[in-house]
């Protein structure tokens, strides 16, 4: 997969043709899904591809906004912040694979839980979010165009609002982390709930580590666990692009006591460069 191309080309699609996935696309996607179960700290999530029939009622929350879709990818996890981060991390890998297969997709965080009643959910487990996949009609409905405008979906925060020097809290100078410019730039382009982009990344040169922090930018999304999924999505982009550039590293969680507190930010995870 050309990861840079997938990241740059991916856009949320809300107007799908009502076709089922072609058997060859479905096979490739399912093969990828089955090979992509192990996330951060070896936590495993099984994702399932569900195809609803023409005769099934449409999902309540997609009335109007998302049209024509009938294929969904979803999994279940514990209802904890770290499980949601892992969910975002793994499901975004599937998003990028789908994009590579020329499939359109959209993350959906707020959906009708009863719609997937046939999926067995054990006690205390949740479906943190779902993905619709399919073929784009190539056109946007008026309501979709308005929704994109409302969240400025085509825009992203500039570098100086997202990436910082851990030692000084100043804007991160790209000179210091030259090999990682592309990793950060591709993280900047990641999708997030309501395009809220809650990730703030601090580079600590002494330890050669990138610390990922969450800024609660929308209380409603935060209360529904969406910002944690967003953090996992950012981590996915950072890792895949670093890996493509042969920059080795792994995810660690530093002791909260060893991480300095930074204003209103919450520490999530650290990429340790090797
Ligand atoms: C965790 C998550 C949840 C989302 N939930 C919804 C949703 O419920 N409905 C929707 O129309 N779009 C949803 N989106 C899509 C975002 O609005 C979209 O990614 C963002 O506006 C950026 O636009 P882009 O994906 O086209 O780059 C969600 C995205 C993420 C990452």
C-alpha cells in the first residue's frame, strides 16, 4: 500500500452507490481485517464486516446525511479510554487499506446501537464507532456539503498549533526532527470526530520520544469517547508513515509521574524512537 497516497486521498464519503462490495474487494478487505487484530500493547480486537440488505431499515442516525451505504466494519472492546485509543488505531489501518483498494469510507461515532443487534456483545463491552465502506457516487448531497462546511472538513490546524518542543513548550522546529516531518505532516491530515483534531504532540529530544497528548476540544465528543478514538487514529498515521520511512520505534506508556503536566492536556502515549 502507498500509505502517503492513501492518507492524502482519503476523504469521508457520505453518498454511496447502493452496490454491495465486489467479491474481489470484499476478499482483499476481509483478508486485511483478519491480519490486523493486534494493536497497541498487543491488545486484540476482532473486526467484522457486516452487509445490510436492501430490505433492512436504514440506520436512524444516517437518515439523510449518509446515503446508499450498506456495508459496515465494526468491532467490540472494553469501555475504557485505552481500549478506544486502540480501536481507533486498528480501525484507521482498515480505513487506509480500504482507500488503497479505491473504496470510499466514513467513520461514524454516533450511531444507532440497536442496528447491530445481531452482533453478540458481552457484558461491559461496547462498539466505540463504526465504519461505512463502499463505492462513492462521486457526488455530494446538499446536506453532506453543508455538514462538511460546518466542521471545515477540508481544513486542518497548522503545524504550530499541534507540534511542540517538550523541553520548552515552544513550537517544534522542524530542523530538530527532520526525518519525522512526513510522519507529523501525515498525522496532521488524519480524520477526527467533527474534525476536532485533539492531538498535540511534544518531542523530547533528550529521550528521543514523541509524547502524544489529548486536548479536549469538544466536551460532547469527549463524553462519548470520540477523542480517544481520534488519538488512536493519529497514532496509526504516525506509525505507518514512520515505518514507511524506515524510522523504527514503538509505543510505550510512560509513568504519569514522569511526564510533566502541560496546561489542559492529557497524556496518552509515547512513540519511542529506536
Ligand atoms: C471517530 C470519528 C467519528 C466520526 N463520526 C462521524 C459521524 O457520526 N457522522 C459523520 O457524518 N461523520 C463522522 N466522522 C467524520 C468526520 O466528520 C471527518 O473525518 C472530519 O470532518 C474530517 O473530514 P474528512 O474525513 O473528509 O477529512 C467521524 C470521524 C471520526 C474520526
